[in-house]
C-alpha cells in the first residue's frame, strides 16, 4: 500500500471513514491487479512487461505494468475478476 504500489501516505487523509473507503478501493484494485498479473504469466505474455533475464516482478507489478502497456498501446484494459486456472 505504500511506496511503489498505491502510495497511500501521499493521500494525507485524516477521517477514518474516508480511509476505510480508500482501503476498500485499494483492496479491490490489488486483487484485480494480482489476478491480471497471474493471467499475464499463465498466457505467456510475461516477456512483454518483465525483464527477460531477471523475471523478478510480483504478480501485482506485472498486472500494473500490463495495464500501463494496454494504455500505451491504446488497447482495452481487461476488467475481469475471473482467475486463470490451467487444467
């Protein structure tokens, strides 16, 4: 929630109800980005958003970078919460 993710400390919120709503939004976005990152790996697209020689990004970071790639290429951003299960 801090630093390289959502930068929570920059929000400067003081009211607990607003912080609670912000955390709810963060939680939903966090789960979505992890699910998206997992799908990127399972479908074999990791090389498009990660270093080929290192491969050390988390699923969250892969999902966030995939959204950035979709925006940069003017492609639709996948909004599904359906996790990818392989058989």
